[in-house]
C-alpha cells in the first residue's frame, strides 16, 4: 500500500521543511549557494573516494556544482577546485556497449513530487540505471524502498512514517553499496532485532538483474513480508510526466511508455504482490512478497529492469519471459 503521513501536523511540518527544495537543473544552478534539505550529504572518506563520487555526480549524472556540493557536503568553491584538479567534466553516456549502473549519489532528489513522502532519501538503497537514449538520462531504483512484515513497517529507505525501530528509538547506521569490478553492486544490512537483508544489482548488456534476500535472525516466524521496490522516472527524459496514462502492467511487469510512444521502461519482481504506479513521483512499482520465513531461514526475490525501443511491447515481454525462465 502507498505510504501516507499519519497526521496533519506531520504533513505541515514536512511541507515547511521542503519549501526550500528547488530543481537545480536550471541553467543558473551552478551559482546556487545552499544545500538541499530534502537530500543527504555524504562526505567522502578519502581523496580516492572523493574522486569517485565527483565522477559519479558530474561525469555520469551531469550534476551541477550546487547539486554535487549537496551530495558531498563540500562548498561549491571546493567542488570547483576539485573538479579542476581531477579534470572531471560531464561526458555523454550514449552508445555504451552495456547498461551502466551506479550508486545514486544523493544531491538531487529522485522524485519530482510527493516530496513530503520521502524526506532525506537514503542512498544505500538506491542505484541509478542509465537509459540508452540520453546523455545523462537515468532512472533511480530503490531496492528496497520498504519492507513490511507482521511486525509492522520493518524498514524504510527515507524519512516518512516511523518504522518499528524508529518507534523504539533505534537508529540505523549509514551504509554504502559494495562496488565490484564487473559493475555489480551489493549491500547487506542487519536490523536491531537480528533480521538481515541484502540486495544485489547486476548490469548486463541489455538488462539489469536484481536480487533481494532476507534472513530471519529472530526467534519467531516472519509473515506478510511485503516489499516495495520503486523505479523513479524524474531524470528519464520523455518518461517523467506526472501521469499514469503512460503506464501499464502485465503479469509481474510494470511498464512506462515514453511521450513519443516508441520507448519503454520495464521492471518486474517475483513472486509478485502487486504492480502499481504513482503519478506524483512519478514512479513504477512491481512489488514482490517474500515467502513466510522461519527463524534461521533465508528467502529470496528476483527482479528485472530493461529498456525497449519499438512498437511490439507484447513481443518484448515474451522475449523477456524466455530470458528470465532460462536464467
């Protein structure tokens, strides 16, 4: 189910917090001097890491200086100096031989709207998958955005409604994706009650394979393990209109059609719980559900993301079915 605020007071407070939010993709964005209250700064731990994140934000994502400052916690002046020292500048991402997947760096909120429902999005659950069609076009995949169980809201990848651990006054540590040489990203989190879960994202030539797993480290059976995985379309040109008229579902597939009607973004998770869309973000959901999990057991989910250009979307889904069945 969609996550909604619990009180009018919460809504008013979050709206006040987010009044400073602006889209810094405007031409004069480099001169903006503030950071974005809706995103989280993550200072680099070394010069090597700083270079990586500057390449991530500027070379690949095409971020402005102010957005990069918001992501790194550096001042715009220091960002400019470091970009010059590392000789980093935006580069076209068209014509790659395989899909590019990078950790989402923060600095630019991944949603256009419904921002009061996603304050301070955590970057350790989010990856950017770059489309084949634009220089800096990408979708942000939140994997997972939320995990529900018989315990209640067990995990949430941003600030909105409280999880069972928020209610208990327990804070989760900040994590980062593990970056493998083949482009695979993986991560694991241990929750305060002993539940472990993790994600693996593997870029292929024409699709992205995703996995989620959860291990029950509690002494009780876990049930109703619903997961929300969100594909946010803000930075994918031609797909980011705030409407559901260009979205559809078929089986486990949640699909977005471009404004020109000839390009498609396709995602799927199984076992499927429900497919749906939120026009305010805008985003796609193919939300799965883990099997019930006994103490000490581990359960798994499999996901898919791909891009298609053409008019035969039914034929493309059948082709994907064959690949997924074989894999």
